[in-house]
C-alpha cells in the first residue's frame, strides 16, 4: 500500500489540474462507502464516484461506457476486460433494482467482485495524476484504446 498512500498524499497536497481536482472529489465520494452500513448504499457511493471520473456528460449510456472504460483502464487481456464489463453490468443491475424498486442487495459476491474492480480503477487513476491533466483527455485516451 506504500505507493498508493504516497499518491493519495500527493493528490491531497496538489490539486493543480482539473484531473487531480476531479479525482480528489471522486475519492471523497468513494470513501463514503466505508461508513455506509447497507451494501446497496456502498454500491451507490462507489458507482457515483466512478461515474464522476469516467463519464463525459449526462447524455451517454452509463453502464456501457463505465464498463468499457474500466475494462480498458485495468484489464490486461480480452478475458479480463470481458469479466470487468460483465461485473459492472451486474453491479448496475443491483444498483437499479435498489434505486428504482427498493430491492435490497443480497448478491454479496457480485458486489465484492465489482468493488475489487472499482478499487483497481481508482488505483490506475491515481497512477495517472502526473501525466493526465483532464478527465476528458483520459476518456479520449480510453476511447482510442477501444478502437486500436
């Protein structure tokens, strides 16, 4: 955890770019899942934090874009990327069932797997704090990777 803590410390001290400010705010949102008692609330905080980093605007499809961008950010193989996209899709279905229908979240394994991907995503985002200046440049880079 040493390098991750160093990057978090650096981020907290220096928010000179739009990317750093946005990531700092997203990590504050993400951290709220740590004190949430309900699994559904944890899921909502983490998804909102990721959306704030990986969505261009409110007009694009959320689940599809988040899943693909996470996959290209942290997935090393096609199999890993497919698993990440599927994990995000499952997490969104659980979130939607909670938000729109009041269903409790009982599928703890799905949530656990998604949270592993979410943490890896934030780790990858932290590793970019010195070479990415804006959220839109990050998204453009990830979109280019999809087409490469």
